[in-house]
C-alpha cells in the first residue's frame, strides 16, 4: 500500500491528466493526496478543480485534497475583498479570466468591488463549497501532509492556519524532529538539512 502525493497544480489541467494516467497507483489499495494550490497561473484552473473534485467524490477514502493558500486567497477576496489575490504574481488574474470570461482590469476602487462581484457570480457554487470543505492538513499513520509547514512543537490541530497555508521557513525544516511532514516539492529543498525523510510508504511528492 503506497501514498502518492501531488503538490501545486496551479491550473495545469493537461499536465494533471497526464500525471494521473502515469501514476502506477493501485486504486483499490493506494492513497492519492493533493496538497492544494489547484488554481492560478495555469491555463485551466476551473478544469483542474472539476477533475480533482470528481476524483475526491468518487473515492473519498483513498483520495484527499488539502486547501492551499491560493484557494484561501480566492475565498478571502470573494468574502472580505482582500486584494492579495488580484496581484499579478499570484496568477489570480488568469483564474479570474477563466471563470468570468473577461480580463481583470483594476484602475479604481470601484473596479475592485466590481471584480469581486463578478468572480463571486462566476465561480460555480460547487467549487466554492469544495474549497470550503478542504482541510488544512491530513494525517495518517506515517506522516503529516500540509501545504506549507507547521509551528515547531505543535500538532497541526494546534498550528495557526497561516503556518499551514503560508510558512516558508527554512528554520522549521532545519529544526523539526517530529513525525515526517510532507510538503510540495518546491519546499523540499529546505528539508535537506532536516532529519525528516519521507516515510517508506510515500512513493513520491510531485509538483506540476
């Protein structure tokens, strides 16, 4: 029995489909975990959400998906008007256009509110419900699985959500000595000096 872990997909539906087809996963035995960041930057964020949501619904026991900071940024923009998601570096402008069919143009405060209403009206309710349902971590007998990191000395249940979603702290990986903590591949370079190898049952952590 193995666990396959897929990190940041960022809207790349074609690559996701190809990767899933390539995985030597026994669907009756093996677990598949997505570490979040399904959306932004890539050409088909809605398609990625549809695919992962369908996989999770078909096998909720063996297929799990966590929430990433990009899903959180979208929710925060829709509900609170938090503007971080609108910055070009996040890739939220691409997801905005994919859901609404219109480019994101921000030239005034009114444009921000109009954009907020537009994305709120355009994202399918089932996608919002799916994002809301996503946990911030998963734990099995072998490891913790998170999008970013933990607070030292704390179980994920006790860790502030900001750490689980946003932590990019090399000191965490240098000093952490707890149960193995599986994060997206882009963060694993920070783990080189840490005594936290992936458990034997985790086949591979993959980013797209």
